[in-house]
C-alpha cells in the first residue's frame, strides 16, 4: 500500500471533524487525572455517568456469563443475534486501567446488527491492581473458551477478534499467544482499532504533547507504567506486539485517525504485518482523534462501516 500524503494534511480535516475535536478538548478540560484521583474512583465515576461522559446505555439483549480464568472467574458480556454468521471476540479499551465490557453496548449492538455476528466482550482484569500479565492472561483464556464453545453456543466457527486502543493491543497479543503457546491460528480476521502496539513508545506517542484530545503523552506514560509495573523490557515481544514475530496471524484491518497519539503504532504495525506475509488493510481517517469512533460524525460512521464490512467478509 502506498500512503497518500494528502491524508495527513491539515486541509484534509473536515470542518465537522475540527468541531468535534474542539468539543472533545473543551469537554475534557479540567477532568482530573486518573493517577491523581485514583483508578477505582475514576472507574466508579464513569459508571455513574459523572464527569464529561454520560452513562452508557445498556443493551436489552446482552447477557453476562462467567468462565474459568487463571485467577478466578472471567465475566463475558455476550450479545447474540438470531442465527449468528460468526463471532467477534472483543476487548475494550481504557489504557489497561479503565473501561468495562458493559460500557461498549451501543457499538457492539451495531456490530451485531450490521454483521450478523454474536459479540463476546471480555471483562479482563485491570491495572494497577492487576498489572501484566493479568489482562493478557484473561484474554487468552477467553479466546480458548470460545474455541471450545463457539459451535455449540453460537452454531458457527467463523471467529474474529479485535478491540480499540488497549483492546487492540490485547487482541494482537492473544493471536500471538494462541500461535506460540497452543499452536492455534483459528481467527479469520483481526479488527485492530487505534491500537497501542509499542509500549516502549513510538515517536507519535512521545511527540503528541498535552493537548486534551482524549489521549496525551502523559496519559500514555502513566497507563504503561501501571500496566507494566515491575516489567523491565517494554519492547519485549511478549509485551509489545510490534516487536514480535507476526507470521501466520491472518488478515487484519488497522484503523487510526491522523490526530491520534497512537498514529505511528498503526502505521508501523501495518507495515510489519504485511512484511510478515499477512493480508492487511490500513484505514486512515483525517483529523480523527484517539477514540474518534465513539463520537458522532461522518468520520466515525465511515470507520464503523469499513470495520463491519471487514468482519462480514471474514464469514464469507
């Protein structure tokens, strides 16, 4: 793929996207830093709808089950359409510190409606209470559970996985762990949305600065510090998938906006993915901030439509 420089020009950013970004900065101004307020307090406030974002509507068709995990039960939030065509194993974002499986229902409902897939979202353990490798261990366990139960529970073995931000990182690690630890490459496609793939920090992570456009450089450093407490090698392949052997992992769609501190992560990971011999698509959205798919507007709609088309093709 040849990148078009025009995608990265300021002139490529629509007035709508500029207004959305300005609104995000205004909305987040004055929001306390989680490492000051405390991770648990910030999670509780988000669940109540306190702060800049309202509470997330819950899906009427979602059910939560628990499976055995390496350190106790792992809750899975499952949304199942009639006669699923496939299954999407989903890992939420939040810097490995924030987020919940039940705070993704509107987007996951949309995935189910527009792809015909069942969605399984994993309530993995969060840092700083549960640093690496707790979260990846839970995601690996959820993937293994799905491999064993997909046919009986959902009537299909057309499996995909993915997530946003830290969730995309966890999805990539899960693919690598399944291949290396279990000799398995069962997923037909990976939907990797503005992921963090180099926890040693890419140039775009370091250079972004402190504009409150969802994710700042200081946010990234504190998230990584919490997640990797006690881990020395931040570019070890077991931690940073950008530095891993990526051969044989199948097709992937990488989605990122040009105003995202994690821009380089998707650019670099896509290049390495292709170089490893895997099919890979790169979708770049001019002016998209980190998390842009959660905000209204034509940019988010276009990204959702492309991701859904990618998932549907995985079931064909």
